[in-house]
């Protein structure tokens, strides 16, 4: 089963992903963030504490399809998060990795996958060209991920709304 959890910043997406995986064994977590500054380092440490050592963690900022393919004997894997991953792909000029991930997911029939992503397009359109490109790419990625997902949740104020 593939699940996509989307919503705004601080809407409870990551917490809900952990909740969905709570009673599972052999849990993996793919973290896409890189510790580029002190704020990000603190956020990464906070997320590690929330996982309570219950997950095998793979830190992979670019090659998600390869990281998922490398996992053996798992029941569930959380990928947190697609918006940071997309930012990395833009920075490192690796947008081709989106197609690699989608190709893998279309044929995936192993362990459950839970993806976390920010929702975009519910606010003002940025005046910055790069920001507009990012929200357009993320909106497209979220739509494509939703189409290959078995379940999709939208988080609002910590509450999940199942939309697929």
C-alpha cells in the first residue's frame, strides 16, 4: 500500500505518518533533509527523537528510488518529506529522479510506503520566479504521487482528512 500525507506546514503530517506506522515491525524511515544550517539541524534532531529509535533511518537527499529499492525485510517505510526532496533535486539539478521514483512506485508491491509532502497553491502566488517554479513542480509531484497512491490524507490542524 502506498499512502500520501499532505497538508500545510506544521499541520501534523509527520506525526500522523508515525501514527500510521506505530504497530508495525521492521520500520524504515527515509529522511530527505540535509543539515544545512542550525535551524535544520535542530529540526532533524527533533524528528529523530519523535521516532524513538523504532526505525532504521536512511538519510537520502536525492536518490529516493534507489534508497527504497535497497530496503529488505520491511513492513513499512516513511519518506519524509517530498518537498525537501524536491528542493534538493532543484539545487543539485536532478529532477530526473522524479521519474525514477514514479516508475518504481508503479511496480511496487512490497512493504507499505508512506510519503509526507507539503501542500501548495492555497495562498498567494510568489513574485519570485524560482519560488513559482518550485510550487508548480511540487503541485505536479503531489498530483502524480496521489495518482499512484492507494490512500491520500490531507492534514488540517493536526486532524487527518482521508481524501482517497
